[in-house]
């Protein structure tokens, strides 16, 4: 993280010992380490959230490209994005579909989900 060598750490330790004393130095070290851990965890959280949002944005862009191509002759990576979006939609709607659909339907909720996703896409276009 910081480019601090051994001798710099020794000088800082000696100065801290002289300024704070042997009783308050361990408390100060614990406090600083807690702050560093908190800052690192916040930075990692923000980084993870941004990467997740970028992935979602990329999937939406790929879906828009696929819609523009008419869902025909699309590249494999666009097809993978569409499939992952369909799987995500299926996993979200599956608990609700199990409760709302009668048990004697001809299609399962998973088979019906891609059609629901395409209908939702068409409604969003309008």
C-alpha cells in the first residue's frame, strides 16, 4: 500500500513511543489499524458494487444490441448475455410462479419465463 521501508517504520515507532508513551501506543496502533480496516472494507464494497453495476449495464447493452439485430444471427457472447438474463428472470419469477400457477398447467414456470421476458421487453419498447 505505502512504500515504507524498514527504517521508516523504526523511526515512526520510536517517535510514537516517545510522543505517546508505552501506555497509549498500543491503543493508538489498534485505533489506526481499525480505521485502515474500515477504509479498506468500504473501498472494497464500493469496488464490488461498481463492478456489479458495470456487469449489469453490459448485459443490458448486449440485450439492446440483440434486439436491434432482431434476435437472429447474434454473436455467441450476446447469446450468453441473453441466456444469463433469462436465467436471472427465471430465478426471480420462479417463487411467484409456483404460488400463482395451478398445478395442472401444460407448461412449467421455467419454460414460460423466456416468453414473459420477451413480452416485458416488448412492453418496455412501447
